[in-house]
């Protein structure tokens, strides 16, 4: 029995045999120590600030709320700092964070039987399936197209969507040279949501394919990136999932382009640092990825949670659970941290963003019920807890603000209050919060500023995105808190189709959706102004985001402003300066100027 065999009593290596488990344990311990130090320093610092005058119940609640959310900030900072150091100092960062990649030269023929599959539910087929057709065309150009069958996995139940899907596939099959390798399947019922759709396909085709490349309705990938994933899997039979770094597609929506610019910068160093300590048990996003079919079908069937909705029933956010089950089955889950050839869409407006987050919030809270499943890797349990904690942390920032306002009202500023220390802590917390973006921005400035339009444009776009985040984060945090309160009253969240295209949001629609954070911000402002006017300045970043939620939603949805931003390439991404053929093929779908 080999050291990497999952049946070994005390395995010395990860399942692929490419990395020492002892090394991974040391990395994970070092990561936890660094995160723990950041949390301890910040928590202790806050306690010293609140100590004058003695501790009350209100001050204890402030400390508890702070300690509940600061680990998420610390994890983002430590992972991004590690990633930045690796990208600047390591000769081959990819080999360090993912040794299985070292087994691939990049010229090996593809010997696997592969399914390329896209999941749909009541989408606009001309928009989604044209992307799938573009991916197939890219694969055909590689010379390995014959290795792939293409599957459309529909869960649509709207007659118009069903008819459009069937018509598109029939036309596509007639004009494509690979028409005999193009398949369409629609389930009559959306049992188990998207996860159920995926598992139905895997179980039906367990013996038909070795690997499935999974795409969402807004996904796009290059043929060369797909071949790279497959070659990595060919060289490592115990590699169960390869997840690519999917970045945002160019967009004419102002909200989407600014959001995905910041998200790309924030993830640029974070994913490298995270992969360094996660090793064989990385994050899994469920799309733009390659999955080994047989072990997934045999070992990754999602459980049905006991009890009523919203926390019982079928699992909404299936990806992290599937990754944990795949690793439990003795197969690695690896993240391909290369920033090329894998794209996705993003919500075009603030309401669409909040709606998506509501679904993710419920799904990740559901997943906490699986923490104690037997034989899960510790890292897998960490992922489940971490993803839920991200939403808890956002909610507790909103709670912390309310508690701090109450504290200011109960005990207005006195000479003994260490204002300078408090201001310094505030600044450090903000730096840590934005550190993934700042590390990513610095790396882009040092490594390849021309890919983003040059240093000045990159710096200006980075500043715009940080300003954008100051307005987005308070609304997002309030929405997370409000969503959790609603879940306590058994509010359910459905898995419906998402709006993919930019659209103008009316003032009436924005007011209907965002009057609660506006009222909350107004109440905080009135309370602070009446009892401690000087405290208003401390709360200004939060108050501005809450009070401006309605105009922010309207302005960032403006097609005119979005088109202008795209025209001047504000928050432009490398794909807008050197457009890959796959993106050029779907340019009309992205409404690019």
C-alpha cells in the first residue's frame, strides 16, 4: 500500500503523493497562529480602549460582536499577505501551492473521456447557450474537440424558456460538425435545486465519462484552460476536483464592472495564499471546474437535511459540501490559481447582488448542520464554518455599529476616552478589511500594470473601487443581518433564475428595496447627533453607505454611466485590453462598446 493511498492507516502524503502531510500541517498551524495573533491583538486593543470607567454589559457585547467578525478580516489579511509574498519571492509559486501541477508539461494528449456540461434554469438560452457553443468552438480549435461531448442540463419549468432551449439546441445541432456529440436533457422537476441537477447527470453517466467540466449559465472558458485542467487530472489519478480561478467578464453594467474589478484584485493574492495552506483540500465553487465523475457519483450525493424549511430539506449551496465529500472519499480538491481562461458573470445591480447573497447566506447556514459528519477532514470543516462565518461576521458589524451608538448615547465622550487609540484601531481594522484589495492592487502595479491599462489608470480605478466598497459594504452588512433575522421567522429562499443583463433601476424600485437600511442609518444619525454630535464622524463611513443606499442603487444601475465607464475603461480588466477570442465571440451578449 503506497503512502498516499487513502487506505493507509497513517498516510504520510496527500492522496496524489505529491505533498507531505506533515508539511501541510505545519503550514496550517502557522496560518492559524498568525490569524490568532491578529485576532488577539485587535481584541486586546479594543478591551484597553473600553476599559476606562469599568466594563458594563453593553461593553461586553461590543467586545463579543467585534471578536465574532474580526477572524474573517484576519483570515483575509493573512492569506493575502502570504499570497503576495509567494508571488513576489517564490521562483514558482504554483509549484509551491499545488505540487500536482509540476507533473504536467502541457503537451500531453488527452486520453480521458470528457463531458462539457452547463446547468440552466429559466435562463435566456440565446445568452447562456451561445457561451457554451463558444467554449465548444474553442475546444475544437485545440484539435482535441473529439474528446468532448457537450450536455445541456436544464431544470427549466417556464414554457417559454423550455421552447427556446429546445429550439436553440436543435438549430445548434444542425449547424455544428459535432452535432452527434451534443445532448439536451431537461428534468421535469427541480428536485434538489442545482445540486440535484448536477448529481442526476453524474449518476446517469457514471460509466460514460472520466471527467466532467461544469459550467454555470454565465460561465465562459477557453479551450486551452480546460485542456490544462484535464492534463493535471490525467497526471494525478487521485485528484478529484480542479477548481479554476474564475474572474469577471467585461461588462457594461457600472455595478458589475466596479464590483468584479475589486473582487479580482482582492482574490489575486488571496487564492494563492489560501491554496498554500489549504493544499489538498481547497475551496470549491462548483463551476468552471473539472470533476472526476465516478468518485463524485459514488461518494458526493448530498444529504437531505431533516426538519422544515428554511434550514431543512435540500441543500442550496452544494459546492463546499461536495468538496468535503470528495476529499473524504480519498481524492484531492485543488485550486488552479492561474488568472486566465476562466470567466463568469456578476450581478448587474445592487438588488441582484443582495438577492444572490441572501441565497448564499441561507445555503451556508444550512451547511453548518453538516459540520459533525464523520470522517470529514479538518480543513473541510473549516471551509463550511468559514463560509457561514462570513455572513455572521457581516451581520455582527451591523450589530456592532448599533451597540457602539448605544454606548455613545449612554456615555458621551469624556476626557478619559482614549480617542487616539480608538482612531488608530479603526484605521488598522479598515486596512485589514481592505488588505486583500490593496495587496492585489500592489501586485498588479509591480507585476503587470499594462494589463490593466497602465499604472495611473490602475490606481484611479482602484480608488474608485474602494470608494464604491464604502457604499456597498454597509448595505451588504445590513442585508446580511436583516436576512438572518428573517430566517429566524422561517422565511424561505428560492433558487430562481437570475438577471444577467444590466438594467436601469427606478427610484421607486430602489426605495422599495432599500428603505430599511436608509431608515436604520437615519435612526443612528439622529441618535448620535442628539446625544454626542462628535461621534457622528466616527460613524460616517457606515452612515454614508446606509443613507445613500437608494441613490447608490439607482446610480450604479444606470446604463448611460455603465456605457461611459466601459468606453473609458474605468475599472477595466486585462480582457478589455487584449481580448481573448472566446470573449470576442460573445461581445454582443456583454453589450460592450
